[in-house]
């Protein structure tokens, strides 16, 4: 039985192996070796061609180039992506949008307020304190009084 691609769920025959050197940050794709311990893994042609190294790593493809008569045939353009005269004529360049003009109402400064504003009243002008309305004494609780004593004093 021939060697298979190491990628999960790929049943294609292996055509190349790969090795890497972490210190030099290099990945090599090599022709399929005689023994499997000469490489880190085996790949089919599709996965070997699609291999991308990590960032800042170098990929070196050491496989021999295929002669022209063994090279895969160039794929025909997809019938969905083929340009047609109708599709070519349907393209229209984007229309530039003219600069927005500012309405006169936004450009003019706001008019002065015509309604009188409510005069400011100071805290000294208040008739009563909120504590007096609740029936509490005006003397503050000491810093050492317990919380429950203050609660019972307020309940009266």
C-alpha cells in the first residue's frame, strides 16, 4: 500500500514531504523520501502546493519542477466568472457625490432666548430642612453611635 497524505480526511497519495527548522524559521518541501523518518510529514500534491509557513518564516520548495507535458492542464475559467458583453456593459463607474450645502438656519448663530429663565435660589432660602419634615432631630448623630441606635431614634 502506498503512502497517503498526512492531512486529516485526505486519501490522496503522498507526493512530497516537509521538514522545518524552528531556529532558522525555514520550512522545506522535498520530494517524497525513501523512509518516513527523513521528514516531518507527507503531503499530497494539492496540500504541498497550498502549504503556507507561519509569519516571518521562509518556505523553500525543493521539489523538481515538472516538465511541461506532465504539468497539470490550466483550468478553464469558470462559466460564472467569464466576462460577457452584457456584464461588461453593466459596469458603471461610481458617481461622485457633490459636497453637502449647509442650510442657512444651521449657519446662522442661534437667536437669544425670549422666555425668561427661572431665577436661581440658594439653599439658604429653603423653608425647612428634609430632616425636620421627617420628624428627626436636627442634631447630628455622633461618629461613635451604632447604626441601630440611630435607626431606633429615627423611628421615635
